[in-house]
């Protein structure tokens, strides 16, 4: 009785290819988040600095209006902080 190794080889090939594909997908996900984060970082900085025209442009270009910084500060709060500190 002769056994076939075709199924085993196919399964082994799938396992070998799975790691690089998964690693690539993870890298792409991080890159997408990083590029989106840069736009929101600029948006929050412009709001904090009171640069309304820059804020408008960034929002037109797709920045997330619900963005928060690392401390959880929302856009609306970032824009009001400057005026609170002016007193």
C-alpha cells in the first residue's frame, strides 16, 4: 500500500506561506494607522494653536473630526484650551 504525500506537502506549503502573509498584513495595518494618525496630530495641534484655516483644510483633506490625542483630548477641547489659558 502506497501512501500519498501530496496532502502533507500542500499543508506544509500553506503553513510556510502563512507567516510572511500575516506579517505583511500586520505591517500594512500599522502603516495605515500611522499615516492617519499624522493627519489627526496636525489637526489637534492646529486646533490647539487656534489656526482655524489649517483646521478647515485638514478636515477637507480627510482628517477625523473625532480625533483624540494620546491623553484623550478631543478636537473641541483642544481648540478651547488655548482660550482658557489666555486669562
